[in-house]
C-alpha cells in the first residue's frame, strides 16, 4: 500500500490455501530512521491513540516493545497483493493479543484475481474464524492506482462488491485511501453507504522527515466522508527494530476493552465502531 513496505518474500504452501510467507526483517537498515518516541503525556490519552501497520512476521517481543513504547493497536495485513490469505496475520494477532495490544486487519485486494471482491472478503473472514479469531471489522486498501485495472465503473463495482459482502457477514468495513487515490481510482465516488469508515494517509514523503502532524485535524472531506477514523501520518520508519508505518486514531475505550478481554476467541476490529 502507499502504506506498505515491500520486503523480500518467498512462497510457502499451505494445507488449505496458498499464502505468502514474508521474511522477518530483523536486520538493520541504516537508511530507515528511528521513529520519534510517543510523548508520555499522549500514551494514555482519552482522545486518541497510536498504531502501526505491518505486513511481515512479528514476534511476541516485538509486540511487547510496541506496548512499552505507547502504541495501542497493530494493523495487520490479512490478504496480500497476490490475492492469497496471509497466514502471518494469525501469528501477529496472537502476539498482539498476548502483549495487550488491539488488532485491526486490512486487506490488499486484487481486482485482477480470479476471485471476485466478495470472495476475497469471504476468504479472509473464513480463515480467521477457522483459526479462532472473531472478526468485527476490516479495512480495504484502495490505493496504489497503478495496480488497479479496468474502468472507473468496474473499480467502483469491485469495491461495492467487497463492502456488501462485509455487511452480509455482519462486519463493519473501512477504506484505506487518500483524497488523490480516491479521485483517481473512483472519480471521487460519493454515492456509497455512509457507514463505511475512513483510514486516510497523509505524508509529505517517506521516513521521519516526511511525517505530517500527528492529529486528524488536517482531514478535508472527500467522497462520502465528512470525518475520518484513522490517519496514517508516517511511512517507512523504524520502531522496535521493525520497519512500519505510523498511525493515529480517535479512541473509544469500550472498543479496546472488548478487544482485549475476550476469553474464548481473540477479537479483532473495533476502531471507529
């Protein structure tokens, strides 16, 4: 995603489906700068919290480190750009849960897949449920226009297909995009459902020097959205030895409690709902 760092990968077979196994980037990359520390005064703010998004293997110590540094949530990729369920999502969700972090899932849909948009949503949902993860919501990446073939009308139909399947499964859905991505990919489509959440990205460039401000105050309405739930303000930064993107979101205490106190199944999702 405009938000995701491409890292070395190799494919491994899965018993039920094909998935992508991403090599753990547990090495030093000097050109990637350490992200600024979250100010202590903001680590338990009643109004907002910080998150990272990842698409690679993580460890429990990685998640524990994020918690110690004041992060509250991890956004984890569950469908990779090849259209396969990303089984590393299970590992990261479990590690985040044990470390006391909330988890959100996002998908990188493939419009050129043999699966429809609805089938890609179902693929993610079923694999998570089969592995003991209760899904409340998910985020659909609508970015990187070069990867989206077809006409504007076909893209809108593909997006609507995914959103409708999410609704049919009882899920809240959100879109990850920006004003410019949305305009280029959908022509500024603004006739969709008003219940779709927004996670927007706004950076001036990659790395620490490319960060925008760490609030949602720079949001300007576009599409159907008059407000946003999450903002990605930093891309390609190092936190706890991992290369991540940094995000801020408005908090709702009840959602975090539901995520972190589930006994029988791990719950994911809840930001903005």
